[in-house]
């Protein structure tokens, strides 16, 4: 055989070489490979460029050649943008278009962390040997680190997220400052991404699930469906269940928080933070939050009423309910979720001159 022909054959084999495989699957998953559509199964080999999409009530786990493990929740999309595992130039670049994911980095994340990247709808994640958990949506990502350390970048800014912390990235905005995630919520989140506590038994070295024999297939599928129904993407608004967890941490159903504007400005000058007063009341049964923000600048006094919603991950948002345009957002934080801090941006229009007064600031409150 001619040397050139041998070289072409070897190049073709390398081009289409497997970079990993599906090691666990509950429900259904489809793989788009160029113009082909492939049904995903346990043991299906994966190639660079593959896009994997999970169906409703489905979960999937993949293992790559460097032992990186990626888990996907229901209705999630994932793409292998680039993958090369060799000693000279290892690299791994993945994209999560939507849904829930968990990533446990393998050897590439340890020997060449700068070459391991996960891109989401709103951010880029760099690792330093770690475990990443996240939920990706069109306009907002929630990204947590349960081991090691990650760097989340968006809109020209980056934040470091250490183990036990998370950040939120909204569309076209910089990542929020990382904050501690309560251990109870982090444990529950990690549990939701674990596909091992079911009929599909899998370890980092297993190649084939033991739950795929024909005799147990139907029974296993029924059991998998029931288990998958319990799996919901992190921070999906399910109300009382997630809020009950927050209630246990806070210690009451209707906590109140009081504090001040710590920095702010209007068109008329700086907000007088020393004379400000912010009060927020949370109803962890209904998921409602309301309160008042009172402060003054060089010209006038402000008394802004607010109302909004608190979510299962401890974040909340609100709008004015007494004539101002705009609103704000914040997060419950601290070991006992004793703090409720955030930012606001309101506008008022002068009825005579039609001039708009922009009112922006940050607030910090503590549970009373």
C-alpha cells in the first residue's frame, strides 16, 4: 500500500475517532451528527461535533476519553465543539445550549485547565480541576461549583466561583458576584444530577449499564420514568417544595429583613445612604416578597413600594407597585440565609417637563 494512501486512511480514522460514549441513559436522547440523526443508547460512541439532546423525563451521562464525565437533565442540549486528548495539545470545548448539566473534569481539566471550556447560552466557564453544576436558559444561567474552582465570564467581566458557591449570569450582563450556596440546597442540587441512584448502575470505569437486558427492559423503563419525574432543573419555579427548604434554613415562613441603601445615585445627586431605610418581607409559602425603599437625594424624598417573587435558589426580583418604572433583584445569603442583598433601578418621569429621573443603587438588609 502506498504511503500517501496509508496517511489518508490514518487521517480519516483520526477525524472520525470516538471521543467518548454514553454510559447511562434514562428515557430518550438523540444525536445530530452532520446530516445524520442517531438514537442514543448506552454504549453509543460520540464524535467531535456531535450535538446531544435529551427528551422530557430523560437523563443522560457521558464519559470522555480523559475520564471527564458530563451529565444532562431533561430537555437539555449539549454539543462537543472540540475534543482532543493527547499529551502535546489536549483540549476540550463543550457547549450547553439549554437545560441542566453537571461536569466532572477529567485529565484535561487537571493537566491543561486553560484548554477546558464550557460555553453556555450566556457565559463561558473555565475550570481549575473541578465539578460544575448549572442550569442554562435563554436569558439566565445559574452556575455552581461543588468542588475545586471555576471562572465564569460574560460581557467582558469574570468572577471566580469557589467550591460551595454559585453565580447568576443574565443575558448580555456581567456575572453576579459569587455567593455561598447553603449546604442543604447544594446537596439537593448535586443529588438531582446523580444518575446512579436508580436502575442504571454506573461508575467512572463502567462501560455498559447492567439494566439493558430484554427481560427487565420494560420494568426498568417504568421505574426510570418515575425517577425522572422527580428530577427538575435547578431553579425551575415549582414553588413550595424548594421554598420549604429555604424556610427550614431561615427558621420561619414569613421572615422580614431591614437595612439600608449602601450606594446609589439619581439624576439629582448621590442617595443619602445614612438616612435610608429598606424593609422587605418574604412569604416562603406563596413565594411572594414585598416591602418599601425609603431614601433621599439632594432634592427630594423617595418612598418606593416593591413587590415580587422569591425562587427556590434564594434569588428574588421585584418591581415598583406605586408609580415608579423599573425594579430590582437580589439574593438570600449567609449560613442561615440571614441576609437579603441586591440592587435596584427605577425611573420616574416629571409630568410637566417629561424629564426622566434615573434612580439606581444597591441595598443590604438583615433578617430581624
